[in-house]
C-alpha cells in the first residue's frame, strides 16, 4: 500500500504565521508585506515574497541584490524565479530574520537541496555577494542534508529487515512515526545535528523503542524473538505511586539492542550510553518513558513541526515521502551501488554490502576499537619501565595531567555536541588515552633503538610533549568518528555566530587543551610513523591538520613561532631561518618528536643526516652561515623551526604551482619569479603572516609580479581560480587583516599592506638586474607513506596489490569496486597454481619465465581470475592454467621493476 502523501509544504505555508517563529523578539517592523510599496519591482517577484511571508525590508534588500547580480552576469543561467529565491535566502540569512524555511523556498522555486545550494553559490559573481555568514550557513545545511540522507537510506534498509508487510499497510505508518520521532530526538538532543555516528546511534535507540512496543504481526521473526515477551499494563499517573509492586518496564531491552547493533556493525556499549543519557532524557521530556504504547502521531508531528520551523532549514519528514526537494542526486546513488555484489563463486555467493557513509563510519570505528583492544587505560609494563628509568619519574604527573585534561575534554565535548553527551566525550577520551599510551610506547622503543639509551627523563617530563601527543590521539579518534572534518576549509567559525561552540573540527582540540599549534605540529609526523595501523583517511586528516597549521593557525599573534623567528633573526643580519639553497634538496631529516620538543637543546647539523657525506658546498648552504674568525659562535639552531620552514616552503610552492597552472599557462616563465618573491616574503617579511593566511601572500605575490611584467591578470580572476583549488575557503580572500581589528578584502590588503611593505623589492623585478631566483623545492608525492593503500602494479591499469591490514578485516570488505578480488588464503583453484606462482616469484632464472607457455598476446580488457578459465569480458573459454601463467608472467616483469624501485627508495631512506 503506497504511503499517504502529506502536503507538507502547503500545510506549513498555511500554519506558519509570518514572523511568528522569529528568533529575534526585538524586531520592530510589521511582518506583513505591503504590495503598494513595491510597485517598482517585478510583480512575480513581489508575489514570491508574499508567498514566503517576507517583510518589506527583506523584499527591498533582496531586490537590490538581484539587480546587482543581474548586472554582473553575462547571461542568466536559470529562470528568474529560481534566482529570486536564492537572493531571498541570502538576504534573510544575512539579516538573520525568520521569514521562511529552506524547504518552503525549495517548493516555491521547484529545486532540490543540492540544486538550490549550487544556485546560491553561483550568485557570487563579483565575489562580494555571498558573505562568510551565508557561506557558513550553506556549509551547515549541506552537511546536515548529507547526514540525514545517509541516515534515511540506512533507516529504510534496516526497516525492511525489521517490519513485516501487512495488508493494511500499518507497517508504513509505524515506520513514519519512528522516523519522525527520531528526527525530533535528534533535534532536541544534539546541538550538532550533522554528527553522523551519534545520530545513527540515536536512530537505533528509536528503533529499539518501537520494536518493543510493536505488535508481533508487524515484526520479522528475528525481532519477534528478541523483544520483551510481556509488556506491563499501563498504569495511570494517579495510581503510579500505588503500583510499587509492579516491576517497571525495562528501559533497554539488551538482547534486542544487541541484535540491532550486530546487524548494523555498531558498538552495543556506545549505543547503550546514548540510550541511558540522551535518549532516556528525551523520552522523559515527552513523558514517554513508561508508556507502553506508541507516542501519538499527531503529537510527534506537531512537536517536530515546531522544531523544524525554528531551525528554518529542511523538513526531514520529506525523506520518508520521497519528496523531490530532498531527492539524492543520481550520481551519488550510482557511487553507492558501485560495489560488486559478490566476491566468490556462484556456489558460495557472499553479498557485499555497499560502502555507504554509515557503513564506512561503522567499519572505521570498529577497526579503531579493535586496534586498541589490547591497549589498556593505564601505562603498560614496558611503558611503566620507561617511566621508572627516568631521572625524574613522570608517572604521577602523567596521571594527574590525564585526569585534568579528561575533565576539560568531556565537558567541552558535551557543550559542543549536546548536554547529555558528556559521557560520550568520556568514551572518546578513553579511546584517545589508550592510543596515546600505545603510540608513546612505540615512540620510546624507536628512540631507544636509535639512540641506545633508556633514560628519556627530559622528554617524558615535558608537559607540552604529553599534551600534544594526547591531542593528536584524540584528533585521530574524533576524525574516525567523523566529528572533526574540513568541509569548511579549516575555518570553524567564520562569522557563523556561535557555530564554533558546536563544531569539533580542528583546531577545536587545541583550544580545549590551550595548546599552541606550533607545538602540536611537532608530534604529527612521529605519531604517524609510530602507528602503522592508522588508515589512509586518518593519515590524510593529520596531514591536513599539519597544512592548516602551516597555512594559518601557527601564525596567530600568541604563537611561539614568532618568538623563535625573532631569536633566529636577532643574531646576525645574514642569519636565515632556512637558506634558499636547501630548497632543492629532498625533504629528508632524522628529527623525531624528541628532537623537536627538546630543540634547540640538541646541537648538530640542521639538515644533513649524520651519516651522509657533507661536501663543502652543502655545508655552506645548509648549515648556519660561517662565522668570522674570533667571533663567538651562535647557539644551536632550532630543529623544529628549520623543519617547519622546509615543510612550509614545499606547501607554499605546491599551492602556487596549482594556481599558476590555472592562470599562467601561457607565461610559464613567471612562476619561478613569483615563487622568488613569495619565498622572500616568508623568509624576510614573516610579520606579514601574523594573523593572516599563507594564500593571501601567495595571491598578492602573483598579482604583483604580473603587474610589473605587464601581464593582464586581475584580482577577481585570481580569486575566482583560487576558489577552485582544494582546501580553500572564501574567507581567505574576503576577510583579510588590514590593521589591528580591521578586516577587508584581499585587494585592500594588497594596496595598503603588501605593496607598501614590499614596493622596493617588487620593482626590482622590472629592472635590468632582477633578484636571483630562489631554487624550486623538491615536492615529494606525500611526506607520509600509506603502506596499507592499494597500489597499482606498474604497466597495468587493472591490477592492484594491497597488504592485508588486519586479520579481522574480511576480504569481502576490501574488495575493489571493479570485478573480482584474489585473496591468498581463499580457494580459487587447484594447488598446482600456487606451486607455479611460487616457482615463478622465487626463481631468479629469467630463462624459466621465457619457457612458459604464454600463448597469444593478451586482450585489452579488465582482468578477472576465474576458476573455470572463462573470461568475463567475452565469455570465451581458454585453458585456465596457461591464462593464469600468462598474467603472472606479465606481473612478474613488473615485479622486478617494483623491486628495483624499492631498492632505490631504501637507498634514499638510508640517506635519511
């Protein structure tokens, strides 16, 4: 029976009184729209304004915005009505008035969420239409939509396993009530409604409640058996005090909850905690804790309607109705379904579930928790031994610090996510502490092997080291749970009011621990190297954190970076934080976290590895400049600052190269000149980076060089291309520090600050004797290796190899998204095939490979190993053994090339 359609949009339009739900009680103007005042505007525009219940001031401002957009656009890409809706949305967001919801405007202009958000962003033609406030609102709405869509898709799939189809369609109404109650619970319980994991756990709590109170005929057998067999009779409130002899209805059916969690690969312990804190409080608020029946549908709808109108965004009930405004884009559905359906032969078919956002999150969490199973909440025996070997035993300080920081973390987590989520913060913290101990022990073992010492008293009594290591561990945990992401380009406020208080995105953890970003950066690389179980996504996340630190966060006024720079530049006029000659060398160093945290206490070369031959030229270029005879030598260099600048230069040049590829392809000679000015600014005019962003200097340097070289390149063109670069945010070019407390656009910054400071240097590039060009940094693929990532076999577009990361991971989960997976350990043929593989791989006699029966040249098609020798591409039959050997021969030749490359890399690593 098809679901009953609710006229959600029209109903809201009738029920909603204009301005009644406004969050601002001090609005003096009348909420009504006077048509007579707007005769100068298009009649259809005024009609749209009236249907959306906007005020006169909103109508005027939106019309002015529309006229400006109309003049800026060469041609209008969409119908005027759709653009009017976008202008109205921008206006009410900027003015912070509550005239209409996002769903209401979507229905008026006949667009879905994704289409509308893309249209609003198109309005920013001159880069001054969309404020940072509007951009933050767009980001929040988009993330919330993505999360709700993923949750509904999982809800729909899960319900098919729970509820049985009945002739009168009652199961649909039960599912509708369940979904509405979940939306209400999420809205009332969570301040971060875009938290996928906690939201999904709340969904499981809601399902548990409905299954308990659902008639048996509406349930599938699995859930009929696992629910409570006898439900207590309902007692009136008047008689509740007299019914002490009756045992209360259990708050949680543990067996039922375990079944739900098992079916959805979710931690039962975590869901229990969500139930006992957040969900139970929500039920008490609705007076539903002891009521055995379903909550009244009308009551749920009414309460959710109030929440939805107050939030002013998307009506989540429309997902259940399959409403066009919330339909998922077709390309997203295609990506979800791209995973193959089976991995083995037809006789042993194993269905492989699609890698949806929810499943991906659950898998990552399951893997993290599994990796930390053997790690305890206290220091291990080995770690305790390291503590005792110290001149000053740090054990008590470590435990006391963990207790203090744990309280701060849990409280701030609860403030950000929801008042009942403090216990969830404690859970995250417990996992973080286990990871902290695990990585610390691995670091110390590595240091012991490297230095042949066991007394690490200075390092282990360094509070900053411990706090940084713990912060990094917690950032890994929160990234795994999806609570720290970079959808907003690393800006966690950006004019969005109090959004920063409900955003766990990095650098939230630094603010919680009052930790300097420059100190945090020192531990990142050592942390990654010390924990080989980190996933590729987590490593990329930490790398992004490092980039954000170098781009912006470490350049805040209170950063210790400026004091270090002041010390480095204070010794001599010729002193340099990092000589340009070092830029052409690979990013190789032997500094560990211990070196960086104790720096500059450790003397030694700044860049060259200790066992590498130091030529006179390399010593001159990469060590501190030689001192005149008789002059007192300078103190040892800061390893942490030296490494920071080497990484900064490489990041800066990488971003400049991308922007040049967008804009200056006809002028390749300009790139090294721009880089020279850019590098000079970072090295000698580093004060320009104070409370600013690396990319602001990059864009200014590009504009300056193009100006003196008479290349027509306007700032509007630069920032338009910049928006297409990865990991960017419009706040970078719209909100630039000019003077203390004053911010303006990148153009104003260039004219009033950058040009004034560097005018003499810039004009030198137009002279007959321009400055010497700075060397181009060597850019590695990534400073971090991903040992567990699938690697393409050289010479093949279809063959990938990947080590098995953990024995707990099923090969089915690791299946590539095309064709079949050959997993050693599973049966895929006769034993003689393994013998031939071993004979080929182990044999150093190349003549053996030439004697193999290679048959005809291989066809250009996707590779599939099949037992019966049948090729999937054309259905033809061939001899299974010879076909397999043929492919192995091809792989063998590439294997030798890979071994040669590996030997080369090993040789380079020894130079490290």
